[in-house]
């Protein structure tokens, strides 16, 4: 029987398998390192992309905040303009009230009553004058009460004075009277309540 020495062949086969193992291990390590590198690169790119999106969103938010601030300023200007327009409309609407009130004042003064001074502060009116008697002052107050553009007469002061001159028996009454400026709508409201 022939003797074959298989030890060399086995040793060589083992070295070859060991060498293949190390090559495969190195290949797996390189492949793993490549995968890790690729994942890192991908994650880095994704992070960079997200950061650029975040920066874009922040810049857009700043633009929107600036636009909101401008809108608030415009709304404030709008409110101011509307308030001014309302004041102008009220002034336009009340413009003729003073004319009507002055016309009414002339109509309600009875004979024997003369105004020496007239003052108006807002809707409050003050009349200073002279009357031939207290009865004429009372008639004046009744006329004011019935007037369309005047209301709420109130007598503040009345003094009887003697005339200086030829007929010393004649006297006159000096008075101060207050009233309020009214409009036809005010009279209608009072009538509805009553």
C-alpha cells in the first residue's frame, strides 16, 4: 500500500481557507465601513437640507412678522381715519343745528324782552337780558320750552331794577336764564318716553 502524506495538503488547504477568511473579513470590514460612511454622508446631507429648510422658514417667518406689523399699523391708521370721518360726519350733520337754534331764539323772544348777552358752551346756552316784567321772563321760558331747537329753560337770576330817567315809576327785570340746544330728534325721544 502506498503511503500518501496528506498533512501538507491539509495545511495548505487550511492556510487557503484562513486566507479566504481574512480576505472576506477585510471585505466585510471595508463593506461595513463603506456602508457606515454612506449612511453618515446621507445623514449629513439630510441634516444640511433640513437646516437650509429651517433657515428658509425662519426668513419667511420674519417676512410674515414684518407684514403683520405693517397690517397692524394700517389697521390703526384705518381706525384713526374712521374716527376722523365720524367726527366730520357729526360736524356736517350738526352744522345746520346752530342756524336753526339761532333762528328759533329770535322767534321765541316775546315783546318787552331784550337780550344783552348770549353764550354757548357745547349744548348749554346762557341768556342775559332785560325784561319789562317778570311775567315777560316767564313767557320767554314757556316759549323756550315749546321751541323745537331749544329745551330745558332754567332761571338762574332775576332782579328788578328801577329805570333812571323821566319816569322813575317804570322798572325792568334783569335776568340770567340757561337752556339747552335741542334737535327735533330730542323732542321726539322725550315724547316717546312720556
